[in-house]
């Protein structure tokens, strides 16, 4: 910020002093506002501080973070929940790099976001002359994100913003990088000329209509199936066509299986939910319709357990996704709204041949498996295990279905996903496709800011450590968010042994006695330290009702949790047994 903000060109406060002139910073803020951006997440410093002040003055909410990666996770979650790009603002060099992690993760997850980063003067960067925070940011970002642009002239800023917006939301959504040089941010233009730059772009995310032929091919295959299944991914949740997907499932009567973040798109306890019959679906379904879900590692890339004679229908916006792992007999390439509309329109022309015993069999199996699962949650073990703690969390969250659940960890992730039934769409946000740690506080903030709803983050103690300092951002913005930390004292658990016996902690060991609640106290949150399921139930109920920042330190036993949770099989072959 200029030391004398009454004369800083471009700010409305300075307008009386420079009524005829504006800066690139002002044009950037106006261009964002003009295209519909109302929130920006970031962390300021040279050369973007004054820009953030101007953005606030122009009516864009600025949520300032303690670390750019978390601001980026917030922007990504904002994008996922609103179908508009979340915006991240970073400074040059390391700030840019810190934020880029989140922009790349957003790209991998198909979340729309735009990282806007200030960059240093170009000429000495290009000649590698050692300028302040000099880094060729555009070329670093380019191979990793969906699209990357640099803007050098203030009159090009609105075009750059429109291009970045379109690239983020259209086709397969993703992360976009927009590099804005320091000279461009500070360039001065006549206000009257600048005002002429702002046009309202038309149709920012155009429909992509699937061909009639592809829809007929898909329906013909679906109609021939005796044991069909519908697999919903987070692309289906993102599309916000909840009623149409419900209609497709309920009019066909085909059982569905939701991927982690598609839980709640239809209620997990819906009569056609095959949530607890994943293996049976993989092994026995003869036709599987993928809706906004990729056949990636999370689905064994379509191999392994999958019925080798099974056939796939895939609804996706991205043509390159088709056949990338397994032959897709009926691709339907288009945006999901257009594709599901087309399928619903033509559905009455086809007669399904599903075997009714397939559905009743899955329902009987679900009932049996769910009852068995509840046995795991029944013992009120103290010191708590993940399961006894989750028995309390389950009660409270299922009584508060409109609370958004953010979730990361290993056992804390897997067990929470399995234990907590979701009943509303887009109410579960987790570490997703890359299974990364370090989205917790950012996604919690993004979800609370984007929706105004209450958020509960269920975090492993290791997972929390990646983003813990941004709990203070929850407090500064007084968000209705509760962070629940499952402390078993380590990555996977707290009983790892250092095989060298040199006295250092094992690679997986953290601190089972750590009092994370005191971290919350430092920032004025309401905090709890709980050791029993009933105290946890009480604390979480109270925390959610308060609609204020809260932190609950949940003391688990150090031996609760197994190495890598459900995905230990992904570790390389081992000749020593370090698994505990
Ligand atoms: P999950 O992890 O839940 O299985 P993925 O992230 O792997 O989900 O897959 C989401 C898929 O949804 C991606 O292939 C993406 O191209 C697709 N997708 C996202 N948005 C849309 C949309 N609006 N229309 C069509 N496909 C979409
Ligand atoms: C960016 C590797 C996967 S899961 C995990 C780590 C470090 C933490 C598991 O411990 P936590 O949960 O959170 O305490 P619990 O209940 O099992 O004890 N760095 C990144 N991403 C990943 N995935 C890792 C490391 C990892
Ligand atoms: Mg842990």
C-alpha cells in the first residue's frame, strides 16, 4: 500500500486527487468484478498489496491467509462449490510457488480456479540478472496448469481476465495461471479510456451438446444390461444437476455407487444406493455408466476386480478421458447437463431389461453390510479409537445434514468417509484425486465463505499440521467452522518405532500428548479437549450450534490406525516390516 493512500492513483479514495487517471491495479479489480468475481483469497506483499486494497474498495471480499497454499485450496473449493472460478492472489517467486501447488491440485481435480500472481519486471528475469523475486513464473506454471497467460499492458487486463475465466470453467474445469507484471499493475491510464475496456462477456461456459448417435448408443447398451450400475463422481456433483440425476436413477431404478465427493448427491441411505456393495458392483455389473467419474487409480483404472466382460458408458466433457484406461463401449461426450437431459429425453424409447433380482440382491447385501458396519461403531472404547470417536461424530453430523464436511488424513479420512452418511449434494470435500494432505483449513474456509454454511473439518493430527496455522484465518474471519483433530500421535498412528534406536522419533511419529486445543486458544476460538465419545458428542453439538470458530482436540489411543489406512497396498514391496 502506498504510504499516502489519499494520493495513490487508482484507488477510489485517491480519485479526487487523480480523477482522470487509474492504474493497472484498478483495471484488474474492475475487470474481476465486472466478470462476476466477488471473493479473492490470498496473501499480499510486493507487488500486489495495493491491488488487494483496491479490490476491497471495489467490493471484492478479500480473505487474507497465512500461507498461499491454503488460500489456493480455499479458491479451489470455492470454484468447486459455485461453478465460478475461485481466485487466488499471490506475490512473486515463493508466494507464487506456494500457491501454484493448489492451482495444480485444482487442475488434477477439475476444480475451476484462477491464480493471479504479481511478477517482477520481465527484462532482468529474461536475462537472469538477479532481480527482486525474479522467476519466470509463466513458464514454471505452464506445463502444470490448464492454461497460463501473462498480461503486460493495462489495456489488455480485461481480455486476460476473460480468457482466464473461460479457460477455468469451460470444457473440463481446471486451474489457470494469470501472470501480471509489476509494470502492468502500476501502469497509468486515462480513466475515460479505461472505462471503455469493460465489456460483458457473453456465455462464459457454453454448453457442449453430445451427439444423438452417442446418446442412442449409450441407451441401447444400458437397456440391454441385466446388472447395470451408475457410478457418480465429483464431476456429477460439480455439475449441479442434482434433480436430473435423481430422475435418471429413480426412473430407471438402476443402483448407484457414489465416489467419495459424490456422496450425498442422492442420500447415502437411498434405497438404490449401493455404497456398501463396491466389490459386487465391480465384479458383477455388466454395464456401468460413469457420470463425471474417471476410471483412475481410485477405481483400479478399470482393471483388477472389475468384471472383464463388463462394458462401460462414460458421460464426460473431456474427449481425451475416453478409453484412457479401459475400452469405453459408449462414450457420451458433452457437458453433463446436456448429456443427462438428452438421455432423459430419449429414455422412454428404450425398454430396460434389468434383472429385478440384481437390485433386491444388492439391497439385501447393503442391509447386511450396514448392520455389520454398525457393530464396528458400537463399542464406546476409551481411550478412543477412530471408530469410537466416529460413533459420536456420526450422530452429530447426521443430525446436522446441512453442515459441510471437510476431511483429510489416512485412517481419519477412510474411516470418516465410511462412517458418516451424507444426505445433501456437495457437502463432502476431501483430499480427492491426489490424496494429498494439506487442504483442510483452506477448503474449510473456502466452503464457509462460498456458501455461508457451517463447516466441520475432521482432520488427522498429521493432516492438520500441514495447514494448522490457517486456523487463525478461520478465527479472524469469524467463520462458522469447527475443526476436529483426531490425535493418535502420528502419521497413521503413534506407535512407530525408530529401528535404529538412536532416540529420535520414528518417521511416522508425531506427538500423542500435543494439546491442539491450546493452538485454538491462541486465536480466541472456543476449544475443547475430549477423551470420551460422549464428551465429543457434546462438544461437537455445542460447537456447531455456536456458529463460531471452534477447535476440538480428540484424544485417541496411539495405537489406533493402520499404516496408510485403506491403501497400504500401494506401498512398494518391503523386505522389513515397518507396518504397525
Ligand atoms: P471422482 O474422483 O469423484 O471419481 P473425477 O475427478 O475422477 O471424479 O472425475 C470427474 C470427471 O468429471 C472428470 O473426468 C471431468 O472431466 C468431468 N466433469 C467435470 N465437470 C463436468 C461437467 N460439467 N460436464 C461433464 N463432465 C464433467
Ligand atoms: C502433501 C502422505 C498420507 S496420509 C498422511 C500422510 C502424511 C497423514 C496420515 O496421518 P493423520 O491420519 O492425518 O494423522 P491418521 O488418522 O491415519 O493418523 N504429504 C502430502 N500428502 C500426502 N498424502 C502425504 C504427505 C500421507
Ligand atoms: Mg494421526
